[in-house]
C-alpha cells in the first residue's frame, strides 16, 4: 500500500489537506503523494512523477467536466482514475466510469476505509484492464496474421464485424465492402449443413469473390465465450481446388465409363445381335415336320426376343440419339418407354428451351439421371403416368419429372438406393436439385443448371 504513487488533481485547498491527512493516516507514504490544482500543472510534473492512481476532481482551475478526464488520461494513460465527485455531478461521474475511469467517490462520503478500498480496487481493475488489453492484442495478432481466412460475425443474421487479411485476399473485397454485410451476401447456392451443436456450426457453401469466381468453401463457426455476446469466430476453409480435382476426376471416370459402354454396345450390336440374326435365318431354312411346329414357333419367338433384348441393352449402354442432341435423345427415350407399355410418359419441352442450352453440361450424365429415374419409377412407383417437363427461367434450366406414384419415406435408410445413386450423379455433374418423395405423393426429380 505504502508504495502506491498517488496524484491528487484538486483546486480546493481545504478538501485537499483533509484528503492528504486521511491518506497518510491509513498508511500511504506522503513522499509518494503529489497534488496539482490544474491540468497544466499535471503536465509539468509528468516527466518527474508517474502515479499509479489519480484522484481527480472534474472541476479545476483550467478544465471542467468530462474534458478534465480526457485531458488527464492523455497525460497518464496507464494510471487508474478515481473521480472525486460532488452531489451535483454524480451522474457525470458515473458516465465517465463507463468511459473508462475505474471508480468514483462522493466528496461528502470520503472516509479512510472507503478511500483505501477504492484506491486498491481501482489499481486491481486497471491491472485487469491492462491484462485484458494485452490478451486482446495477442488474440488480434493471431487473428490478423493467420494465413487462413477468418471472420467474426454477430447475431443470427451473421453480420461481418471483423475480417483478417487472408479473408480480404480470398474474397477480393475491401474492408468497406465486407464489414457490416451479412455473410450470406457471398453465397450463390444454398448452404449445406455438415454439423451443428451448442454454440458452433459447420456448413458447406458456394461463395463468389469480387471477380465472380465460385469459391467452394466450408465455414466452421464457434461462439465466442461470452454469455452476453452473439459473436462467432469463423474459419473459412477454401475447398475450391479439391472440388475442381473431384470434378476433373469425375469427368475422366465418366468419359472412361461411357467409352467402355460404347465398346460393349458395339460388340453386342455388331457381334451378338448379328450372330443371333444369322442363327434366325438358318433356323428358318430348316424343314421341320408338322408335329414339331409348336416347338419351332416357340424357338423362333425366343430367338426374336433375344435379338430385341440384346439391341435394347446396346441402346441403353450407348444411346446413339445423343449424338443428335439431348432433346432428341430425351424424346426418343420417352417413345421407347411408351412402347414398353408399363407406364405412359408425357414429355413437355417449353418453347424457349433450345439444344444450345445443354452445351455447357455433361449431357450423358443428365441423360443417365433421367433414364435411371424412369427405370426406378417403372419398377417401384406403381403408377400409370409419368410427366417430364423441361423449362427455362432467367437462364436457369429445369428438368423435372413426377411419377405420381406411391412414393416412399426418404428418412428410411433401408430404401432408396437408386435415389442415392441419382443424388451422387447430380452432385458430381455440378447440377443443383435432387430427388424428393413422400408416401402417397409420388417421387419427384428436379435438376437445375445454368
């Protein structure tokens, strides 16, 4: 206690003498107590005397009110400030405490016990504030110097209140462009939740930088440990390179698969089908007696069916109609399904849709998606009708199908293996949408791209 350096800023000599007497009475060393009557005098002694605590009267010879506090804190930034307040300016003293002063004392209530307690508590508060400032500085250095993009957002709307340099570089926006904006302003596709918990979230998003380039990112958010705060610190993990690699890998695998399917289809058509056709010609040249006519007809029928089925398999493996365009292939697929007769397929292509609209996507993959949906519906929907609609809205193309069938519960993990395959194709093909189903309301496919 005795080593505490005290500066009293007070222009009333009577109150000053009484205050000094009380301080020495409770053990403070008179050699470590200085007093001044003005801000100007405080400046003069600043080079020789550095106080731990300042007892500050707001109204002195050359300053008044809150200006006195601002002036003294500029001179002694590291000192704890205790406001000496009269009854008529208690509210002002409270307001200054909110601005950073450590405490205040009413002059009418100054006692030895109260004085000692206030001074020592103010020293501790100032010490804690200093420690917090050091801790905050370290945190800010870690935050700002992190090579990984980081944001601090607040509220349920995730408004950005801080961003580090790596985040500015990732998105290409300036501080003025980012701060105060909702984090969702960067999203161009619906975010996909990965994991969430108490005070934390993990989502996958497709963001867009200032140049319009898509960024495939994962955002890991953690609530800052403060009961009154709704702030989250968010780590942005750029997955764009991984996504592009997966897309390239998918294209290579898809191309290899299609090439193999074409080879198999060609072998079936030019090999097995031709052999079966030749076998049919030879068989028809045989002279079979009348009592074996039924056996002959049965053999001929099975042979014709084998030829048709083999041609059908070859067509499914490599639909030649795709060479003439996606819309032509889709129309032919519809006609083939209708010839099977198990379900009536209705195709509606809006007038604004053109073949050129499909030039930027994997047409084989989209064809397979629709083909697989049709096959699944024929097997499981228990329906007589299926509708396919191809439409265009603001340069976004929609390919929708509805089997009007019995549907199924999508939360039942024991069903829907075909649906998982479709969802996988949709994701790898960089398409949006998916398959939805409800019991009694059928199964629907909705794929979008643009």
